[in-house]
């Protein structure tokens, strides 16, 4: 009797260990997906109701099918009105080839705007080759500047911050948002949102943190881009001082493998407050 109880206990322990191990292994699977958000603003022009923004961030020249076919098809499925690239599109560990394939595909779908991340500035990164590709395919690089983006006969203000030194002297770089317009901000590092929210931009798009790398159920991201525990602005939608930030876990890899953290592009649909 005692022996049979021990056998049953051992079986339970073995099954529990196998189940736990299976859950851990499954967490390393990171399928490619579209993450969708519907966001409402009281100052959004009526002409922009339903405006579709696709964000691609932290690409790191990762391969998604032959000539990025899988990724390009996913972007096409989202039917974007505009595409934002929010940094770390190239890095020091890869050639520019996959980024070339990506731009060939997505620039046929919608206007594309780009800001740098930190990895573009690392030694060995093909940043200047990528700049040439942006010029070749008509991608607009925003380097601490604001442009007018037209849609349905109206325009909104789109501001892009270069990663290096852009937040040190923010007032000297771009200043406050123009409240006569709807304002969109692109900046690579989501951890600076509390600071950037002071400047009155309606919505910011960011990445950099890869969603916290390891995403714990009911808790969220475990590691920040600086490898500090439980970063505040790890993933999703955040609100500060009348500003909204969308931060994506992106597409590429970091030193710590992703866990429970699918690779994604973001689709944001903007809506007017009725």
C-alpha cells in the first residue's frame, strides 16, 4: 500500500515536470502576428476617422520568409494608410539585405516614415547603406524634424526624433506640439515616455524594449532594454499628461531570448470621439 502511494506520487511529479517543461518550451515559440488597437481622440479631425497606422519596430534584419514575403503580406493585410519604422531596423550583426527586401515590399503599400534606434549607431551596422535605401525607395527619414502628412484633404503633424542626443535638449530640438493640429511623435525608446509626454504630442510610437523580452503571465515584461527588472513602459498602450504611447515588442531578437512574447507589427486605427 505504501509502495503504491509512492509510485503514484512519483507519477504525479513526473507528469507535473513534463507539463511545466512543455509550457516553458512553448513559450519560446514566437509567431508573427498583427497586434491591433483602436484609439479614440477628441481632437482627431473627422477626415481621419478610421486612419490606419502600421508600426514596424526593432526589425534587426530578421528573416520572415523568402525576401521577407511573410512580413510584407502581413503588412498588406493590415491595409495601412501610413507605415512608421521606429528604429533598430538594421544592426551590427547583419547585412542590409533583409532591410532592402522589406523596403521593396512595404513602400508599395503606403508612405513610409523612419526614425533611428540605438543599433543603427553601433559599429559595424550598415546604417549609411540603409539611408541610401531609404532615399532609393522614398522612405522619409525624420531627424529631429516635423513634417505635414496629408490625408483626405487635411494634414497632421508628424515629428521624428533621432535616437542620439534627441531627448537631452528637447526644447532646442523640436519644442512643444502645435495644438492647432493632431500631433504624432516617433521615437525609438519607450522608457522616455514620461519625459516626452510633457510636450503635448497626442500619440507616440515607440519600441526598443522588445516587450520586456520575457513576458510573465499576469505580470508583464521582466527585463527592460537596460536589463533592469519590470520596466514600467514595457508593452502596449500607456497614457501620461494627455499623451498616449503605443509601444511594440517588435520583430527582432536580443541577448535574452523572447519568452511568451510573439513577434508583431502593430495596427492602430484612429477614431474621432463622437
